């Protein structure tokens, strides 16, 4: 009988602490690090999919009144909508706050004028995304 070598999932309070550390030490961590970690946590702990979502896969959901991101599953390449809700109790782990900080700080908006393109939101996390997220979290701990 084999056991997984994966670590236990990170809890909400630990994630807030980790992101607070990242925000206080911004020279060591990128805005993309924060966005990848928060989106993976909020996206049902689907780390690999974070590296695959594209700007053209983000749509405004008129019913929920919030953006909807289409996740592309890494193993099957199927696409499913992922709904994110604002986190009213902690801006540190709010996926929209993380996304907007990333866009503003990295001047992403000016680079992606053509909405028909398939540019990745987090190009550095395109391959081995879950491992890269784990590496950032290990660096914090």
C-alpha cells in the first residue's frame, strides 16, 4: 500500500499569514506568486489549472455579477467555468484584489490590448504550476 508524498492542504488562516508575509517582503515575491497561490486555493486547490488560464477566458457573469474564469483542466484539456466570489473578510486572499494588484503593478493591461489573443495570465506558471506554487510556499515557511 503506497502513500502520497503530498503535503497536507494549507488552511485559510495559514494562507492569510503566508500572503501577509509576501506583501511585507514584496522584493522577494512577485505579484504573480500571490495571484497563483490565491487562485489555486480559491479554485478548489487546482494548482495546475492556474497556469493555463488566459485573458480571453475571463468573462463577466451577469447573474453572479462577478468575473468567471474558464479553467482548462491539465490532464483532460476540458474547460469548465470557475466562479470566484470576493473575499469580504480578507483582502489578502481575495482573488480579485490579487488579480488587480498584479495587473496594475505589472502593467499587464497595456500589453494585452487585443482581446482575441490567447495570452496566459500567469505565463511564468505555465508549466509545472503546482510545483512552482509549492516552492513559493516552502520559501515562506
